[in-house]
């Protein structure tokens, strides 16, 4: 039994397909099948129930694969610790980012990160907060950029910058006559994202109540939300880094009286050995985003 074969088994369990698992493991399907047969013979149990249409772990397979995951996590931790002792700023780092931040932040920081940390290969993963936290805890991610407070005994966070919210209005909306907007004035016709997006909860909390359209749209992305505002369907709050994209749609932006915003944080496991890499990324993002956060507060980004 070896870790390589255990990784093959976990890939098949995750994807329920020999072809996709083989592709992700960078081997041929016959090789994958042969190695799994050998693993099953060595263990003396069948790990997968195979049909022409599906591959499903058996009851024994489910139990054994849980131990396989533990063994691989331990081995990966050993390798990461060894690498960190040599050079924590070298190798890959899997970075999660929430969808309302990724399209606007990553283009600003990826170039500078490559220049400052040329040996660090950052692999971004875009998903909603709850999914990113799950992947952090399962060691499928090394760190995540979030807009909610997620510090628990197993996770720690570093504040990066405060991203102000801006009022996003249709061009002919009555509130465009004001230089600054009170959040509660947006409530009657505010549009928000679908459940699961932290920006939805933050927008509703800022405005104090949900208007009649708040649950009707269920936009899955911020770009959809902005296009609906541009079409005159309602108003919304957008994070400051999205201001340029919002203006491209024809939306009118106004700063808020209360300078309401969200705190962007870099979150990692407390046991993650490459703390120097996390610190270096946090330091660069802070320095890169300081002027953007300040400009967004005045509605000039």
C-alpha cells in the first residue's frame, strides 16, 4: 500500500468516474484501474461498486477511504512543513476568494504578487464563504480572502483593508440628485444577491430592512445585479472595487453618509506551516489596496 494508490482511490471516490479521476491524476485509465485492483487485493475488500454507468464506494470503501484521507493529509502536512523549513515562499499556495471580490481584486494584485514573490505559485479558487471555509478546514485550500469574521480556534485572520459600499442607482433614479445617500433610503427598492452571498446579508443589514424586490431577483452574481440596476429595476449597494465595472453598465454611483463597508480579511488555518507566505501576501495586498479603499469611500475609484 502506498500514498499514490490512496490518492487514486480518493480521486475516484470524489469524481465517481474512472476517466475523470485518471485525467486529474495524470495517468491513463487502465493504469488507474490496475492500481486500484491491486489496492483492493492488498486490503482484501472491494472499495468500489462498479457498473457501466457509475462508480460508487462500498460501505467498506467509505470507511477505509476516510482513513486514507487522514493519511494523505498527514503526509501533505509533513511535506508542507519540510518545504516551509526550506523556503515558505516557494511552491503553490491555494487561495480561495469570494465571488464579489475575485473579479475586482485579483487583477489588481496578481501582477504585483508575481513580481514580489516569483517562486510562489498562487492558485485561486472562487466560491462562496461557507464553501471556502469548508475547503480550508479540509486542507483543500491554504488561505482565503473573505469579507466576514471567520476567526475560530482552528482559523486565524488578518485584516487587509476596509472596502466601502457605494449606492448604485439607475441613471434616472430620484436619489441621483443627492451627493450622498442614507442607506435606509435604498430600502424600498433595493436588490440583493441570492442566499449564501455574504454581500446579501451585509446590504440588508446596512439598509435596515428588505424592500419588496429583495427576494424576487435572486441574482447569482454581482454583474447580474448591476445590470438589473442599470435597467432601472431597483437600487443596490456595491463594494467599492466594483465601481469601474458598475460605471461601465451606466449605473450612477453615490457615496454613503455612514461610509458603510466591509472588512476584507485573509484567513488561514492556525496550523498552516507557511506563515511567512501568508504574511507576505497580506502585506502586499494591504499596500496595493490602501489608495483604492480610500478612493472608494469618496466615490472616485
